[in-house]
């Protein structure tokens, strides 16, 4: 039975996927006929209430038009593409200066999201507002990148460890960090305390949540700031010089070691920022970085290995293309599309959109 507000609580045995059915015969005649009586595939998480809504009445809820759906998918794709682009820029900077393909980059993203959750949580953490918690998490992400450089990658480079061995080390680091996150944070997804439930803004055919619009704006500001830093500052000039030719840059008086330190700090901070924004729009999970790692690599390869500007462009292109494509194809095919893009780019244009051809011999 529902209460005076029309809400009914139904206990379930535990987490899982359920089908919710309504019996139209139990409704009073003046309430009108329900527009929908069955909700399939309702996912219930352990320890969390799941709300389902049944529209009913004479008019019910009209189906959105094709234009409305495409507009919503485009906004979602732009948001997701920009989040991935922020993470991919950091990975591109590290690859350009060190040649390392870091498979633990997704865990840097997860670290930022989890740190923000603990700082934001009033029951298990410090109870900070999400804005403050997010800023602190980004700073902690930069410190983690710095710690990994001094504690792991720099000692291995001094021992002249090859790139293949470094890649294997990064895979082991990713597995280790993911296991630690699962033990400490738990396997259940958890939302932030603020901005979890919002009412969508209606702008013409577009319906967008305020946090989605804020995410797009924040990502755009971050990417513009990184671009200006690379183009207008001495540090950015040094980073681009080391990316083009480390030996020539060092012979020109550039401290390559300090440039690598700066790129690792930026890598950790950008990954943490991406994780905080992703957690705000979805929820925080111990393997959320691993789930988007393939998309990050696809963006990095399409944009051009070691090209941060290419990663920015590719993130927007792939985000829009893949989200809008779900209007015609099932959502489950998105992962296969990311893999297909990587293979196609490597076959047709291995240098990517903004990469430069190199002669190997």
C-alpha cells in the first residue's frame, strides 16, 4: 500500500535485477489508467534504496521525439568526451615526455574520485562540500603522480628499464591499486552527498542536468588552461621541446628531469579531476577508472600519441560520435566501437589526427 504521497516501499531479498509490476485493478477509477505497468531490469544495489516511477493518468507521458533524443545524446556525449579528454591529456603528456604507456592511469582517476568521496562524506569522512572536496582531491592526485615518479618510475628509468618492462610494471601497479581500492572503499558504488538528485533544465529540445552542464564548463576551462600553459609559458615550451626531442632539449639547457616531474604532477591532477567529475555524474566505484581506460586509450591514439591537443579534439569527436550512435545501435556495442577505432586508426593513420609521422630505421 502507498502512503498519502503515493509512495510504497517494497523490501527485496538483496541486490540484483528485478522486474516491477503494478496491478491496474488496485487503482481507484478517478486516478486514471496507468501508462505503464511493467518496469523490467530494475537494478537494486546493496544497502541503497531504488526509486521507480510509474506514470499514470489520461495523458501519461509522451515519448520524446527523435530530435529530443539526439540532442540529449549529443549533450551526454560531449560531457563524457570532455571528461575522457581531460584524463587523456595527462596520459599524453606522460607518454610524450617519458615514452611510458601507463596502464595504471585509470586508477589515478579512481583515486581522485574516492578521495573526493571520503572528503565529502559526512558519515565516513570529513563532511566537506563537494566543491572543496574536489579541489583537495585534485591536489592529492597531483601528489600521487609526484610520488609515483620519485618512488617508482624514476628509479626504474635510472636502471635503464625498457619500455616493455615499464608497461608490464604499470599493469601490475593497476591491479594492485584496484585491489586496494576494493578492500578499502568496498565494491558497492556510492554517490556524493551533494548534487546526487537534480531536476533537469529544459532548453529547447535539450534536457540536461545542472551538474552535466557544470561538468562541460569545468572540463572546457581545464582544457583551455592546459592549452594556454603549453603554448604561452616557459614550462609549456619546455614540455613541448622534451616531447619532440629529449636529447636535443637537454643539450639546449632544459632540465628534462624537472619537466618530467611537472608532467607527472599534471597527469595525476588531471586524472583526479576527471575522476571527480565522472563520479559526480555517475557514482564512485572502485573500478570506475578501469571501465573508461579503453576510451582514454582510444582518444589518445586517435588524437596522436603524445599530442595533448590531439587528445582534446579526439575526446570531443569520439564522445559525440559514440553517444549519438546509440540512437541507432545498442549501447552495449560502445566498447567494441572504441576498440574498432583504435585498430582502424593504427591501420590507416597510425600518427593520429594531430600526430607527426616518424621514420623508424
